[in-house]
C-alpha cells in the first residue's frame, strides 16, 4: 500500500508549472493529524494482513522540509508501531533547505530522495524561482554538493514546459555531469503547447537517444525501454493508494489534493472513506477508455490511466492533453530506435 502525507501546503518557491497553484496556503500538518494518519494507515494494513509487501510512505508538500519536525515525528512513530514489514520512505524536495540535521536525516532515515533540478542555470531559473523572482539554482547546487559529499544517492526530477524545452538535451547533459545516474523527466501537461514548441520537444527527444547510446550507464526516464513500455493498468487511487492533506482530507492522488471536488473522505471521520464518493472515481478509473481504442499505445499511456490529470488539464476525464499524446508517441518512436541500435551492437539499458 502507498500513502502520501502532505506535510504542508506551503512552499518557499513559486515554480511556474506547479500543479498546486501559485497561491500557497500556510497550512502545516500537526501532531494530532499525524497521529490520525498513522491510525488510518494501520487500519488499512489490517485489512490486508496477509500482504507483507513493503509499505510505501511519501512525505510530500508544498516543500515538506518546511515542516521538518513533523517529518521526523512521523518517521519515528511509524517505525515504532509498524514492525511486521519494511517501510520505504520517499521524499521529493526542491533542494533549497538543508541544515546539518536535515542532511543527516536524509542520509540515515530516508530510503529514496529526489531533488527537483531543471538542468542548466538558465533552464532551472526560468521556472523555479523564489517569491521575489530570483532563481534557486545556486542554493540547490550547493546543497546537492553537500549530499554528494556524504555519498547519498539522489534522483533528479526535471520538468519541461514551453519556457525551457528548447534546452532539454543540454539540461540533461548538464545534470549527468554532476554525477546523477537516474534522471526522471516530465512534461508540463497543465498548460497549452504551441506547435513550434511541440516540434522542439520532438527534436530534443530524438537527440537524447544518441546521448543514451553514448552513455549506457545513465538511467534516463525518457530513454528507458522498460519504463516506456510498462502496461499501466487501472488507477487504484483511493483503493490501495491514498493522499492525506494537512487537515486530514483524503484524496486519490497528489494531483487532486486540495481540490474539494476530489475529496473522498477524512481521517477524522468515524468512517474515513466516503464509499459513494470513491465509487464515482473508481467507476471512471475502471471504465474502458474507448476514446483511444484505436491507439496501439493505449495500454502503456499514462493519460489513459490518470483520468484526474486529464480533467484538470482539459476539463474532461476523456480528453487527453495534446502534449501528453505527443509524449506517448515519442516513447514509441524512442523504443523503436533503441531496439534497432541494440540489434546493431549498442549497449541499451533494458
């Protein structure tokens, strides 16, 4: 089972593509809500008592490290109260907050840590800015260096939109030179893309195929054949994955957090999950996506699975953002070219 716990809605950055919106609320999870979260987690685990697969906990925000005391509290309490299975602790941070105590916590207490870094200074500072408009690149780089000195493995998360897609290749090349070996990329599906920028995105993706072949040790999300060809299945948000906000509201996924139309319950209620509300989403999620029935990528497409993202982007569960469709078709083209290169003797990560 997977639980995403919202440490705070607040953030010290104002990233242009943030799906949580530019107006940050100042809500922080407190100990009472953290305790109720842990109760909710334990009750759900009881219902799956024979399933001893790892429990996955994502500490989320806003910027989760702005509520570091509760981050520590939740980790300590979960470790003491759930002892029959492994717990994976995952966090994505913007990399701007890094005291010695936080560094030691990341090193000793987190299973996985991702830092949002959009490549070059130009690309990063075009979108990832402080409220006063200044870029965050320098402080993020300083903190990455501190983590690397402690030999802490870091995943890099990069987001591309119309403002920075033109140097996607350069950004990934730049980050790889910093020592990152796993680089996850995403396109901004929440905004419109011009035809010119879409063509630029296609060109950048093609250039990255050659970069992967020249650097087979790298794990790039956009050139990993296995990741590009995972059959997505149905979304189980609200069934075996839950997102809990700072006030105890329960949502199907991180994209829906804070949007009341997607609220499916509250951990403070005697019956936390509103089954009628949940059924509205499961009926949609388990519905065959007939709109894309003729597409060969239907089973692999993230947007066929992530109906809420479609609704947030286009206003309809059934309408896939055009850039997402382009992205999926690029995955297919990338796979074809990499498999052909493999036949010709290149080392291609599978």
